[in-house]
């Protein structure tokens, strides 16, 4: 192949995309249609709880359009990190949607499902063999951490997806995968250089976010030729510029030039960006440097607590000025009342929107002015939902009536937009597995299941 054409309808399966943009992409006869469906941007909750990031209805709509488009142009459709976190429950959720679409469409399909959730006893054996190491800033893994995780996934590279394509899959639904893998796999399979393939995949996995104006809910088209590629948005209202594509190359990276992934690092230090027309940019100079040992990232989440929140508005300028000391007093009163619960077993947190709710202690304008109103989120995290509910209710009532200095009214100092005011949010999860596992075979951890419909 002299050229590999890749259609990315959107930046996250379920985000939606204009039908006109997708049809414009089909008109260019793509070799493959891909969509990333996962992310850890929202934290560990989706993995820990085993739920999806987006709605079932939105996933079904987007996936249905992609399936019909792939059939029309005879291009495989590849989905990465199915269901958001790519564990067995997420893969099964996506599989149920796909099978529903296939039944409704009546088309014959060969579908590859690639599993990414790992057995805990296997991981303990690998840990004992010294094949698991922590990422920077992460403590070493232990058997206890493995056992306490609700589920643990490995982030696959391109190899398991290539194996599915070699098996003749028309649709590939992968569990947890490196975000660019669903786009890089096809050109790597066809022999294109790894550097440009991974770099192009990194851009395409976000849809039209690298365009001006940027949006993940719109389509992008990539043409891979030799050691370079061209990217162009498919919506005429958007355009790629040298600056927009270069800026997006820096997106979600711990290093401006190096992009580590399964099996190696994409080196972008020699990249050049050239405007080829008013809406498209050519990128050259991406290089892939294999690592001495092939590693995949492990992700696991454990139950940490249960959470209850209250949302309220404060407009009394006297209370706003006394907010810090008032909240400290409320915490002390609450802890005194619940004296049978060890203080280190629960947290009472106040988030102020209008003061420092976004950046917290890092806010550079902290103390510059006193706002005329504050949006308050009172959060309680505790070992059980019952305890979180009880502590939150008591702290909310105490704050509502607390006699701060200068108070003119005995009530009405908090405005609650919702009834009931207290909202139980359920389980809280934290990442407790965020490590690298060394593997001899990039396919070994990811069983392939081929199904004929």
C-alpha cells in the first residue's frame, strides 16, 4: 500500500458526530474506521464500579452508524477500550449492544472480541517473579493490593488487534487498549512505519479536537504515506493549522516529545508540521523507539469509601467572609457529636466555587477579593453509606444554623437548589494498581474470541 486512509468519526464512542462529516469520510474510501471508547480521565470509578462512561443509547447510535459505514466501504471497524474501562463487564456490555445492532441489521459479520481483564493469581505469580514495577510516584505492588482491586485490566498494544484483522474480523471490539491502538493497528499490519502510525493514532483518537475550532464530537481523516501523514477535519466549518496540530501533539503527555506506550516510545522531537492547504496539515519526523523489554500498563481500582454530598449557595457577605472559620467550627462540632466513630475513618470536605473551588490551594487569586456569592459543595466520605449520610446531614444542619460572628439571621444562610438536599453518591474508588508488567508475547495476555453472526 502506498497510502493508508483512516476515518475517525469522533473522540469517544458515544460522544456523537454529524452525519454529514461521517459521510464525507466514507466518500474518501477509508481502509479502516476506528473509535476509542475508553479513558481514565474521569478517575477510577468506572473501572471499579464496572459501569460505562457514556450512555447505552449514545453508544448504540454511534456504533450503528459506524457499522453501516464499514459495510458500505468494506472497511473493518475497530473499537478500543470497550465500555470505557475495557474490563470483562465493559466488553460484555458493548457486545450486547453490538449483537443487538447485528440482529436489527440482519448482516453477517465476523466479530473479534479481545479480552483484557487479568486473573489475580496470575498477577501474583508475575509479581513474585519480579516482572511488575510501579510507574513514577506509585508504590510497589503487593498481593494485598491485587486482592483488594475489584478488577484489573492490562492496556493492550496494536498486536492483539492485528491478530484479529489477520483472522478476517470485520469488527474488532477490544478491551482496555492503548488509546491510539485502534487506529495504528491497521497501518502497522500493512507495513507502515511505526512512528507516523502511532503519532497519527494519537491525533485521531481525539476526533476533531486538533482542529480549529476543536471538538471531540466530530470526524477527522488521516492519510498515512511513507514516513509522514496528513490530517484534515471532515466538517467544512473546521480546519487544521500547523499550530493546532502541533499543540494537540502536546495533549495528555507527561513529556513534550516522548509518548510511551506498549513496547516502546514514540519520539516526536524531530517532527515538522506543514500546512498543505487551508484545512489540512502534513506531519513528518515521528519515530518509534522500541523498549528493551515489552511492557503493558496495568490498571486496577479498589473500593475506598462511600460518599454523600450537599450542594448549596451562600450569598450573605458576612458568612462568606467568615467561611473558613465557620467550616472549621462545623467540623469540630460534628466530630464531637460522632465521638464513637474514629476521626480518621471519615472525611468532611468543603469545596467553594467562586473562591477556590477549581484550583484549591493553588489558586493564584486566592484572597484578592471577597466574592458576593459562593457555590458550596459539602462532601463526606466514610466507610459506609449510612455513616456518610448521617455525618453529612448533621454537618449540613450545623452549617445552616451556625452562629458565625456578625450573623444577622438565625436561618436561611444556605440556599439549597435541590430537595432532598443530601445526595448519596455511593461507592468511591481509587487506583491501587497502576504498574507496568513485562511480557514476552504482546498477545499472550489478551485472549481473542472470534464469533460469526
